[in-house]
């Protein structure tokens, strides 16, 4: 699949009249279950949703803002499983039809700017971009460790990042770019994922 085929060719998403409108957790999980068959992909989406929520809580954001962050993370790859050639057009259109807050939709549109042509602008945009690659990479690392996340250290993750044959599909360039855009060192992002990802609710 050519990268250009995924370009969204627009920069405006949702409608400002829908600011504050969100899905409940139950509604979002129902959508995810309807659209995503691949179990590993579901795990990834739930882990990223958890990280986004954990980060928003660490910033003491209001409940509705925390839910926006969670939704962006949980649903960012919702159309990848069944409609990869429409990623992430289909989930964007679905959330627009459901009149969801445009901030959530923009974050999803911007989670892979090299593919979709939408630059991450807000903090939510940038953190979703940052967590997306790191979450999957660190999860892969946890699966090869007998103790999983227990005792995992930043230096161990960084060692694996230098090994281009390990989780080769994860873009090291995107991880570094996301770190620079959000203004948080890669080491700090890794530490946050290590400390929080194991607690993700995968049910």
C-alpha cells in the first residue's frame, strides 16, 4: 500500500458546535468490538487509550478532557483491521457522524502525519503520536521478558531501540520526532509507559 493512498487531504475535522460531546467508555468499547477482530490490535488500542488517560490524569485535567484523551487513544486504529485502505478516514467519518468533539477526531487524524498528512498540533495530538509507537514497542519487549513489565528499565528499552531487527516495524524516527514535538525526552516517555502500561484494562 502506498503511503500517499492514506492522505486525508484535509485539515479540518468535526464541527466546533460539538465541542464537549464524547462517547461513553461503554459506547467506545462497543464500537471497538464491532470494528476490530484482531486481538493483538485490540490490546494495542486499549493500551494506548490507557496511556492517554493516565497522562491526562497526571496533568489533573477535568474528567471530560480525560475522556477525550482516552477516546483518541482507544479508537485511533479502529478501522485498520477491516479497512486498512481507509485508515483513518473511516473512523474519522464515523466520529463526525456521531458528532464527537473535534479535538478527539483531530488527534486521531494526526497520529501518523507522514501517512495522513495532518500535523500534530495540540498536546493531545502530540502525545497520541508519541505513545502510539512506544506503546507497541515496549509491549513487544515485555513479551520477551520472563518477568514482563516487572523490573523493566529504560536502558533495556533503549538497547532494544538500537537493535533495528527487534520490532522492526516500529519507526525509531517517529519516536524521536514525537519526543521533540512534545518537548519530553524519549527516556521520560519510556519511563511513563513502563510505569503505566501494565495496568491497562484489556477486557
